[in-house]
C-alpha cells in the first residue's frame, strides 16, 4: 500500500450520525473485500464546553494518528497471524464500528 483515500461527512444530530455511519460501514465492508486496508473513523464535535460529556477519557488522553493502525497490525502479527488475516480482522472490526485509539504516555507512565 502506498496511497490513501479519505472521506469525511459532516452531519447534524445523532440520528443522521448513526445512519450515515452505518452507510459508510457498509461501504467499508464492501471495500474490505478487495483492498488490504479500509478504515472508518467517527468523531463527535461539540459546539461549546457545556455540551461536552464529562465521563471517560478526554481528547488529551486518547488519540490516533497514521501510526495507530500499523502499531495495532504489528501487535496482531506478533501472535503469528497472516497478513491477510490481520487485514481482514482490522477491516471487520472497523466495519463493526470499533475504533482504535492510543493512550498518551505522561511522565513515562500510562
């Protein structure tokens, strides 16, 4: 793989968000059948601090970047899985709406 194509869709409201996510997940499943890597990522954008939920990790604690999936892929390969199995597993997890995030290491601890 030497090129990436990205798609972003802005939506308003939870119903449209989930419906659009399902549509894109279906597209990801179809693309995953013929491509080595397919990734679906969804984010919620809040208009102001009052709307933000206060439970769970915040954006400063969890992140993802272009190295997140390769790191996850390497961990799966450590278990002796084939490249095809790893690619299929990652594609299926993404199609199911499972997202991968990393925890930032603070002062050498996580």
